């Protein structure tokens, strides 16, 4: 299911409401999630981790509880989405819960993400390209232009994500990213390869082809 279809289904399920290009959580979903947050707050950390499974790995306890409340609320709203179960949907919906990431340096087809959702979101992705950028960075500007050319028609099988590195230093250190621009190529929920510095289109396209093959093998 591609990102646009996924958002449409979330709107149909009453999780999101959309007006033009803007989407936000519905009041009904916010209320449901608040109820689950209260229930989750009474659970011990081991229970939370067990119910979350792999999507909670690497996240701090506070974020794990927020993620679990979101997952539970999604389970009440979304039916018949076997290809996008609550485990995969929760990190996506969390992007509407938290303060959006910076967007001024994000390539046109990419979605900004924040540091606290980084690891859970990657674990939910079968294939993804993550662009790391910073401001006042000429190579970042060059890389953004190349990415916009490559992904002018966004593919259905790739999540395109972007993160402002200076606001996620802990995450950058965890994934061995020392500077920007950088590109992370994700297959089967894990970082499969990295590129640092501005890259030519052919190099990026070759890495995308590799993660498509890798994800199919896992």
C-alpha cells in the first residue's frame, strides 16, 4: 500500500481528517487515544515492551507508552488492513501526534520525521530512503535537488523520509551518521546501507535497487 492510499484508508477509518493537503487526527481518535494513554500509564515497562514488540525497540520508555496507546487506538478504528496492521500504522500516525519535524530543507516528495519516532518508523518500513540534512549546507541543497529529480514520481514501494540532523543527535549517533547530507537505505525495517555527502543520481538509484532486492529476500 503506497503512502497516499494509506492516508486515504486512515481517513476512511476515522483516524485522520484531511482538508486539501493538510491532515490531522480526528477528535474521536484523539479521545480514544487519550483513554488508552491512561490505561497504558498504569502498565509496567515490561508489559509495554512485550505488547509493542519490535517497533518499540530503541525508543525511550515515554515514547514506547505513547506508541502503544496509539497502536491500541488504531486497533479500534482500523479493520481489514492486513497489509498495514496497527504495528505498522502506529509509527505513521505518531507523526500526527508529535510536533512536526522541520520542513524547510525537505525534498518535495519526502515526509519530515522527528527523532523520537525515527527507530519505530524505520522498523515499520519494508523499504525506505531517509535523507538527513542541516541548514546552511550547500551540499544538502545540491542533494535535495537530486532527490527531487529522482523521486519526481514517488514510487509506491518506498517510504521517503527526511530528518533534520541537528535536532536528532542521539539518533544520528545510534545510526552512525556523523554529518549531513546523508542518506540511509532501509530494507526490512533495518538500515542496510549509508551514503555520506552529496551523491549523483546513479549512485542513489543503485542503492535503491539493492534495498528492493534485500527486502524481498528477508
